[in-house]
């Protein structure tokens, strides 16, 4: 009997689909093959069991996908684990409390909190680029010291308290994880997320976004000081992505063990500001009347959780290093969740 207490082990069990689901999933499969040819994998979990799993373009279960900004949601998860270990007062601490030298760079860092970085309303300077690229993040990658580069950025007072999506926020969070735990995000994940830890190996410095997009080996890129990249840089298999989504669907519990506090999961996956469909490094949406929260990455990477249906949907896609062509799996999610 299928229920919401099943967790996959070495072998992942499958569940049967009814005729309506078969029709929807067959239609999605045909659409991917015909129209959305950058999709490399599409997977649906129901009650923890695999309902649908297809791979394309020569990919398979062992293919590591460049997650891009899905990495941010993993960073958020690690913050929650860190707070459970070291105290939730960390969320209200300022950047300069983590890095005392920060106030010498910019006094406004005395007021920028960890929670404001997670909610993307820190006021950190941001310059939008073409097709979702972030020029300041590119300049950060080219710098000798990423953290010093961040500290030296101007603070945009007009954006403090207002949502502005900015990957530099995420990398600063990763630096905070290193500072508090004494190990980088990759190693901290390896210790605390053992059910997907096979992919947590530190990789060489992410010297350029083109390099990151082209490196599909298992692991997590780091900066010049050994901090795991916070806004991008992690690769996972589609099944590992699904396990991560299942952890959140189960409110932080994995196989009977509390990995992540349920209240933190709730706070992260609900709107931090009612005017913005964003929580704490998770996107919060309604799809065909169903509440969802999703980890999303440029180019067509997605982990979509649908709590009311006990469903996790995963899409992974090929990436274009020139930011010219992006795939959006949202229409596939909407097609599956249609009544």
C-alpha cells in the first residue's frame, strides 16, 4: 500500500499510474521529444514512489545536471541545518557580526542580516544582464577574492527591504556557512545530507560561468578561498534532485530522522513578502489552483514540490553557456497538474 511514509533506498520503487495520469505523462513525453529538446530528464514522484522517469539526449540515471540557481535552495537548506545546530538567532545577525571587518568596507553591512540575504531584500547592489545573466556576479568570479569583492560593493539603500533577485546574496550566505561551521557548504552538505552526499565533492574554482555550465562532473564548485559557490555550481542527478524535493515535501524528515526543522521548511517555502512569490531561496507559486514551491535554475532546471498532492516534479535541461537559449519546464508542470 502506497503512503507518505515511503523513502527510497538503494532501489527506488515505482507506483502504478491511472489512465488519466498515463495520458498526461505520455503527452508530456511526446511534447519533450517534439518541442522541448533541451530537456534531459523529467521525473515525477507520487507519495515518494517513482510515477514517471524519462531521460533524453543520451542522458540517464547517473547523469549529473548543472543545477544553476537550484543550488540556492540547497544553500537555504544548509542554513536551516546550521541554525538547528548553532541557533536560529543567526538569521537576525548582521554580515558584520559574522565578518567584523565588513563594517570597514561598508557601514551598511552592519544592518544587512542573514535573513535579508535569504529573502533577496538585502539591498546588495545588483545590475541586471541579458537573458538573466548577472554582470556583477561575472566580475566577482574574475576577482582574486570573492568575499572582498562583495564587501566592496555599494549598498543600494532604495532596494533595502525590497525584493531584488541577486546571486551575490547567495554566495555571501555560503561564506557565512563556512565561517559558522568551519567547513564549506559542500562538506557541510556531505555530513548532513547523506542520502544525496554522493555528489558532494568540492571541485576547482569556478573561473567563469561558461566553465561552470560545461562541467557536468559530480560535485560543487568553489571560489578562490574554498567557499562553495552559493548561487550556482552544484551538479546532481535527477534522482538526487527528487530526493532533495522529497525531504522538503516531508517537512525536513528523512526516513524517520529530523534533518531540517519543519518550521524552517515552512518559513522557507512560503512568501516572505506577500507581494513577491519568493520565500527564503525558494519560489512560491500556485499552479492550476495547487500550491507549489520550487527550486529553479536558469536554462530549465527545476524541483517543484506540490504538498497538497504529495508530488515532486523534477526537470533538468541542457544549458547554453552564452545565455542565448533557455528552456522553461513550467508548462510541463502545469500540464501535469491540470485537472
